[in-house]
C-alpha cells in the first residue's frame, strides 16, 4: 500500500458493542480508516469484496462460521493481513495460537469484557498492531482522540548494565527473542531441535494469559521439554524456558549453575517481558557462552540487548527480512551491527546448534 494512504480496516465481531468500541479505538489514529463492520464471517466475505480493506480484525467466536474456519478459507482464497481479537482465557489463547498457525499476523487480547474502562491503553495497542499488520505484505476521518503514550523505558529500569561480562563453565546457552510472527517462528525453530540440545531461553512478546498455553503448545511439538519459566528454576540441557507474559525473564549465575529469575519490574521498550532484559542478563552472567538470535517482530526491543551480547563476546544472529513477518526487531539489530550473521528461519535451528558446538569447543580448549 502507498505510504500516504490510510490503512483501511474491516472490523468483524458478532457483538455490536465490541464493533462500536473497536471502530472508535481505531478512529483514534488518523492513519487508520474503518471502512466497515460485519457481524459474522458471511457478511464479512461480501464486505471484503465491496470495500477492499487492507486489514481485517477478526473475532475468534462468531455465529454461522467460526473465526478459524473463516480465517483458513480466507488465507486460501484471498490472503490478507488479519489481526485476531480474542479473550484472555486459556481457551481463547489456544484458539488464537491456532489462528497464528493458519496465517493471522497478530492478535489483540481484550483485557476484559469492559473495553471502555481501558480505552486509551487498548486503543494504542490495537492501532499499532493494525498499522504494522498493513505493512507485512506488499499487496491510513473521523474526529481524532489524542492518546497518552507512556514513557519508553530501557533495560536500565530492570537491570543495570554490567561493566564486565562473566563467562561460566558448562554448556552454552541459546537465547531467543521474538514478537509479531514469533509464535510461529519459535515453533519452527523448536521443532528442528534434538532432545539433548543446549538450554534455550525464549522471550516472546505475549500476554500473561497466553504464555502458559503457548509453552504447552510448544512442548507438544518439540522433542525438547518446554515450560513456562519459574523463578529460581535451574537451567538444564534439553529444556526450553518461555518467559511468562507477566514478568521479565533473566538468567543469573547462583554460584554453581545458571537459574531463571523472574522480575516484576516496569515494561521495557513498552514490553513485559522484554528481550533487551533477557539479553542484558545473559551479557552479564554468561557472556561468550551465549548464542543469541533475534527473530521476527515489530519495533526494536532486543536490538540493543543483542549488541550488548555481541560486545560481551557472544555469538549473535538475526532472522532475515524475507522470512520475517515484520523485520523490525531483527532489522534494527542488523543496522546496529549487533549480529554476526543473518539467516532465513528454516536455517536458524541448525545454525544455532553448530554455533553452540563451536562455542563449547572453544571454551573447553581454552
């Protein structure tokens, strides 16, 4: 779409109240135009033909045809950027993760039944997601309500930067950061890992109610053991630790081993968990024993953290633009010179394993 053109959005939801609130929230951004709404997928199908929207917001549960069936048909017959709208429940999380597998770009998790009570915060989030969705494929009238934007904090708000990086003995660690498109990218990566792979720490931008179901879903598709990280949990080979959606994940050395630490500090780069926080903790505690990768995602969270890891002697890489849903985070890191190499998604698992073997060999021969 043209850079000067407003993002045309069709809102699909069976609730008249939610359709009204979503339309009002999206109208807060002058770069977005809500061209229509639909109460169910069959109406939406006709309005897509009539209105030619750039982005669809799609409710998970609707009459006449459920959101997943409609999404699957849409991606087969007329692929377009879709942002799913789901509830913060275990069931909502599972269905939303399935929608991302089917091709949805991102999701907006309704905080509760009363969206109006958190209007400004919710509006900022959905507008940002819709605008980013609009540029994920090559294929933005009403009165504008100014939004209050919270201050953007760095990793300093959670963990001071260490003056020197430590490198401990034992197996190397793999660190992964991701955002938009990341749930699928992480799945592709983990499916290719053997059961005895080095420990993997993952920070994926995800709501608190979704991180547990996401970890359980990854556990079912990976030969490694995947879990939502717990505070004080020892870090072991063959295990994957997913940052909870409510806390930052840090890696610390407790004198004998690496352990997970959870930090309930402020959002960093407007994210909690933040990739920058994970990467900074590893720069301080593991240094050159770390192999880190920054996957697809909007914004730049993780870019400066990856640079800190690179400067601490870690091996760093990013996902390439062609295989990324959004080349924001990896692109920012690449432009900073934070990564030693860039790889397509389907090559990253093998490359991480090769690099950890090299890192381990270098450490044992030193």
